[in-house]
């Protein structure tokens, strides 16, 4: 699985992200709750690559960022560390 990331110049992407127009409950659900709706919203968002890069760069450990859950980001980090 390959995810394209970009390095955002600043945090201006956050104001343009679709999640800024929705409630945080979708992106930070209770443990065991579905992240399907958050991923659906992320899938339509043009800021997804910048969001994912931000989450990876800042070691965000909770919530859905750039369309990936905590577990998926952890797996991506592990995969990228073993490939370098």
C-alpha cells in the first residue's frame, strides 16, 4: 500500500480541510467505534496528503489523519523505517 505525502509549507491546509467543516467526533471516535465516516470524508479531501504528512511528522497517535487510523499510521511508520 502506497500513500503519497507532501511536506506542507505551513498549517494553512487545516483551514481548507473538509474535517474543519465537520465535527471532531468523526475523527476522534471512542475506542472501538467505527472510523468509516472519517475515512469517507478524508477520501474526498484535497488536503489529505498534507494532513497525513502532518500526522506522521508530529507523531499524532490518536484519531484519523490523512485517511489513516492510529494503527494504519503506525504500520506505515514501521514499513517506512524498515525500507530505509
